[in-house]
């Protein structure tokens, strides 16, 4: 998720799609750092809201697909 806090939406979405099937994406545990923060905290802190919205929309799409299946 290094590219997400730099504002590269296309690269962040591409890497997100390479994580596997939507089922793997939904049930994947988030990586927390020592402060208990995830990559979404870093993206929000840096102010790249368009990248954050794109990543969360992708997660929502995966959740819809898993629930539909």
C-alpha cells in the first residue's frame, strides 16, 4: 500500500486486484502496525481521499460479490 499514500490510485487498485479472488480479499486480515493503525489510516492522514474512496469502493464491490455468490 505504499503507492496509495502517494496518491497513485491506478497502481493501488491494480495491486489490490492482484490479492486474489474477492473471497480472499474480504477474509484477509488487515496488517496493523505497532500503533494499531492500518494502511487506511496512513492514506487518510496524508489527505489522499480519492485513493481511499477508490480502495474502499473496491472492497465494497468484493463484499457484494461474495454475498451474491
